[in-house]
């Protein structure tokens, strides 16, 4: 016989106001604890303290970022595309014909450093449940990843584990992985960034929200049982920096069961189809504390939870631990009593354990009972939505001016054809630009049978409707070096690139999700970076007409006093009325005309070339030109729909040289081009500058005039570069055989990680 | 022509297999793992995925699903059955096909466009191909290494039961580069690559996989 765990009751807390509580160990500050006592009019019980501590953690409460994130709403562009805006589990975007898409990117940085496989795996699981909780069928994932130097020993520990975890979990869920990034930079050593994006599809009338409405409705916990994994994961892992002096934190990382999640997805879709759910919420960070308080807070009444009914993996768990557990693959639904039998029947069909653990009531309180005793009695909004808000001090760092003054003009540049040729090959094989197929081949890109484009294409393109060929394009980008040089511009450049990557496929960009990865908000330098980046992103979203629909903030990505490069990662969603018209990146067939769209300037500060060849970071990043991005996007949408463009690829990291090399490598079709008309004939600048709003496009010889006419309408400069064909990429005097380029591109990652 | 597609908990490519049957001109009948009837179908596809999480061993739990009892009987009686990836693993675990699938020799999941050579164009599922034909279809698995003892391998080769073989570098350490096999009668075929992902120009590397599904429609008509 197992003994029943006991827990402090509300009555006991009332009777013993003087008891010392370990709130500091749980991450609460003195004034935060004081506020909890004021809210409750007494000291909290141990369970209440647990709930407040996880829900008021940085990760859950956004207490340092809230005042800045507000701009995404305040400056939101006018759009009718948004069906559900920021603040829900994920935003929902109208893509036409009654279809909607929900998408979101999130971080799982800290867990992935501690335990790469499980950290990355559960990152995928968490974002997929966010998408499910909107009522959608998840249809694609992508993973923007950032690691320390490619040849660092710790990168060899972290990267293979992260990649295997993403594959091991995502592949088993049956979701195609269609894009993402793999970036190496010393600033991420000790703080890898493991971000995960998921997109889901639903009909307009299927949108679900995390609302507990209707007194008498039942609260059902379904999915996996609750165990001791991930307890305090939120507060311990997401809100502290790593310190060698502390013992291992491995037990606080959750362990994923992708099979359970796959079954849960199908079960949820059947529940939605049968219209059996009033409100739904996934259990992620802060587990039941979060799900119940958010459901109750969003609802119109209160909620009572009978915590002793929660099915446990480990009967010795204390109530506080059950409330904080981050066991994966669990969902919480609000169900009308008349529908509960049908609900449970579907769960039985999928062998999903489902338990009624509570009831919606009119009390306005969230009450948790444990074997008949009340152990939590709180106003739910104070837990879920009225946490502390900080106006953290921030100031432009004293070193910022010197960094910006230290431009790349004095760096030695290659000049002779032989030097330029060697530099192109070196860049093509550099870890950041080399082929990522060693990583992406570990992900299933085919499952579900709707993947039209996947990595290394500019965007993932997914068919939504087989009968109409309506589809979506998704891309994520970020550039921590640009953001370090100028966080306002850096965030705009991340958005510009993702927007452009969506646009070059012919899709119309519609909406944005962001994952803001930064150092400690308690450091005024970092907080200034954050303030600048959010301001920049909000301003640019307004100008480009694409609203931020949701996302995530990850702070404390730093080791000691050294923060990562500020890294806003931006995901853009676009719509394609007919995915058969999408434009892929590779040169398709010989004899087509190759043109460069856009202006090339001597912009090499923060470039891949300066980083790879000189290890240099200084100066001002490329000039942001949102009007030019918009014009380029409009042009691409037009020429794609008209079938004029046969290939298109954006120019970004590594410059035009990298763009041409990637277009050649994609299908093994070469090209002969001249750069005499680019950048005033400066071959080095033409090849390696990273000026914005550019793309290389091909068109059949008899259609290129149409392309030029359209470009003139939008004011986009067109430079004819040459012609496709042959087994080499020939750039002026430089001749690079496809095989040589391929060897350079493909050997790097296997040599480092295989 | 009614082609059943079985869904186990954890099946992933069941929708893709159903689409392939439809594009080939057949009628898809969805079969549930817990059913004990095949609902009078004329052929069955066991799709890819991770049935029951593939915990224990790939396909080892699925073979005990209620739907497998009538399926094994019908297969022994000549019903055309195609096992793709996890479905191949289930067929081996059910002893409808010899050998087993083990972890890839490089120990990673691998998703590539794979070239195959068709070596037997007389099975119920490959009649639309010609012997020696090269096709490209996606290969994606973590446990795709085909193994069997030497005597079994010799027998498979000798009796023409190797249906498709990998061309070029062996992608997963399969013995003798075997990608797919058939039973003696030629009605049961299992292969690791995914022909159902190569049925549309828009979404596949080719449409080379479609003939698996058109073949069985023809085979059933002429049978």
C-alpha cells in the first residue's frame, strides 16, 4: 500500500502566516513574494507558491519583455488576414477559400544544451501541441539552429544530438521538416539556439481557443500520465544561466514520447471533427499550473481541479510536483457534460488515457483540491496574466560606437581571378555556407505527400488543398552578426530575408512569427539590444504590412557576463494561390537568361566573407530597404504567376557568389555569367557583398523581356548576367566545375560530424 | 478494385498510400488495426510509419494487431499485399516474407532520393515495370538494413524473389543491396523505399512509384 502524500492546505496557510517559505529558491524576488501575499491576503500554500513561481518566471510571464512586445500590437499593420492575433497559443491567418493557417516558432535552447537529444525532441513536441491547441492539423515543421564554432568539441556533442532529437521526434510524428537554418558562430558556444517552428492547417470554423467557459463543463486531462520529469524545468532551466559550479541539471529536462504525441494528434483531430471541445490547451512549460490557470483566466468563471485524480507515473509525487510537472504529450480540454461520453469514446479508440480532473464553475477562483482538502485558492488571472511587469533599465552599450566604427574597409580583399576563385571555393565550403544535407537528410521531408519545396530551397512550400492547389510558403531567418552591429537594423534584416525567401518562390508574404533569442535582461546592454530589435521588427512589420502573430522570447542565453549575439529569428508565412506556379531555386535547363534583380553596394560589414576569412565583426550592416523588398516581392509574385521565372534564389549570406553556386548545385546545371555590370565592375564586391532586396532569376530567352517590363513597373533594377547551361559555373575569368563546387560544398559537415 | 490501407497507431504514410491508390485509379478502403475483417478488399497496403512507436522492435507489435490475422490468412491464399518501410518490417515479423530489417549501418535516419533497379517485374505489384528498369523514389528510415542468412539470400536470388535493389552506394548496409523482396507466389511484396511518395511531379522526385499501384489494379483484373 502506498501512502498518500499530504500537502499544505489553505487553512493551514491562513493559520500560520509566519512560516518561512523558500520563494527565493523557486526564483521569486522579495517584492514578487510580497505581491503574492497581497493578492491572497495571506501567505501562499506550498502548492500556490509553486504555481506562482513557475507562472511568474521569465519564460512564462514575459515580465521583462512585455513592455516591448506591446509594440507588435500597437504598430500592427491593417490587415484582414488575421483571424486570431497575438496572445493565444498561436496566431491564425486567413489564406483564402475558407482555409486558415496557424504557425509559431519557439525556443528550446537551454534544455537542448543540457541534454541535446531530449531537449530538441521535446522542443518539437511542444510547438506541435501549441498548433494542435488552435484546432489545427500540424502540416510542417522547421528548425532554425545555431551552434558554437563548427570545429569546437562541444559542438560535436550538441549538434548531432540536437539533429537526432529533432529527427527522432519529428519523423515519428509524421510531419515533414521543410526548412530551417544551421548557423555556427563562437557567440553560441555554451548557448546553442534550438528554435522550432510548426505550421498547422484548419478551416475557419474549426478555430479553438484556450477558454474554460460554461459553468458545469468538465475539465479533461488526456494523453500521457504525469511523472517527475521536467519539474521546475521552466524556472530552473529557462531563467538562469549555466554555471560550472552547479551540479548537473539533467533531471529537469523532459523526456519525449513521439508515439504518444502522434496518437494524441490523431485523437485531437477526431475530437475537433466531432465538435466535442469547448476550449483546449496544451500542457507545456509549467504543466498543469499553466494549463488550468490560463484556461480559467481566459474563461468566464472559475475552475475547480481535483488534483488527486491526475493519473501518475510515480505515486510518490507531491501535489506541488504534479502542478509543476512538465511531462510531455498531455492536453487539457473543456467539454460539455453531454458530450463527455463521446469524448471519452474517441480517446478509447486511440488508446489515449483521458480523465475528468475538474469542472468549470462560476466562482471566479481557481481552486485545487487534494483528497478533499483545498490546497490552492487563487484568482486565476493573477497567476496567468497579471504577473509582474518590469521596465528593465537599458542603455546603448558603451562599446557600440567603437564596434560600428571598426568597419571592414581595411580587410585585405582578393583581387586576381585566382584569388577570387579560391575565395569562392573557400566560402562555398565554409561551415555556414556548406551543404546542410548531412543535417537535413536526417529529417523526413516527404511524409503527408504535400511537400512541394523543402530545404535547401529558399522556403518550404506545402500544398494545403489538393483540389485547388492552394498552398503556403514558410521561411525563417536571423543574423546575429548584423543584430550585434545594429539590433534595430538587424531585426529588420532578419525579417527582410525571411520575407524575401518567401517572395522568391512566388508566394505573397502574409504574417510573421518571431523567436527573440537574447542574453540576460538584467544586463542593460542586452536589454537595449532587445528594445532596439523589437522596435525595429515592429516598425518593419508595419511597413511591409505583415503582422506579428505570436512567438517567443528566450532570455539568459549567456555564459557568465558574455551574451550571445542578439538573435531575433523571424519566420514569415506566405500564400500561393497555385503551388504548381512556385519557383524553385536551381537552374532548370540550359539556354535560359540569368538576371540579377536589385542593387549591389559595397556592403561587407558583418558579412559571411568578413566572418569566415577575417574573423572580423564591425561596421554597419547592409542598409535596410523595405520599399525595395516590397517591390521585389510584388515583382516575384507577378512573374511567378505568369510563368516567366523558371528559377529564383535570394542573395543573402555569402553574396552573389553563393547564390550562383547554390543555383548551380541544386540540379547540376551550370551557367556562364559576367559581373561587369554589377557593383560598378568591382568583382569582389559583386561576388561577396550582402546588400538587401536582391535575387537571381532565370527566364527563357523569349520571356526575359516580359520580366524586364514587369521589373520596370515595380522599379526593380534588372542586370542581365548571362546564360544557363554547361557543367561549370563560369563567372568572368573564373571557371568552377560542378563537381569541384559540389565536393567543396558537401564534404564540410560530414568531415566535422560524421 | 478496392485496395485496403491499414492504419496502425503510429502509421504515418497511410494517407500517402491512399492517395497513391486513388491516383492509380483504385478505390481506397481504410482498414483499422483493431478490426478483424479486411472488408472484402482486393489488395492491401501496409504503410510506412512507426506502428505502436516501434518500441520493442519495428513491426513486432503490429504483427499481433487484430487486423493481421485475416490479413496473414488472405496473403497465404494469394491476396496481393504491399508492405512499405514499416509495412515491410511488419511483413517480415509476420513471417510472410523472410529476413529482417535492422538499424542502418551508419546508425542515422536517412531521407534521400534513391535510385533502384527493378529485378522482378512479375509480382502483383511490379507488373508495370520491366526488368532492369531504373527508378528513383524516396528512401527514408532509420532501420532499413535488410538482413537474412546466406542460404535465404541465395534462395531469394535464385528464385528471383529480389524485387528491387539499391543502385550505387548501399544506403543502409542491406545485405546484397536488397531494397525489396517478394514471396514465392509473388503476391506479397515488401520494400523499404517509398513508391507512394513518387506519384506526382509536384511533390515527388519522380512519378516512378505510381506503377506499383497501377500494377496491382491490372494484376487483379487479369487474375
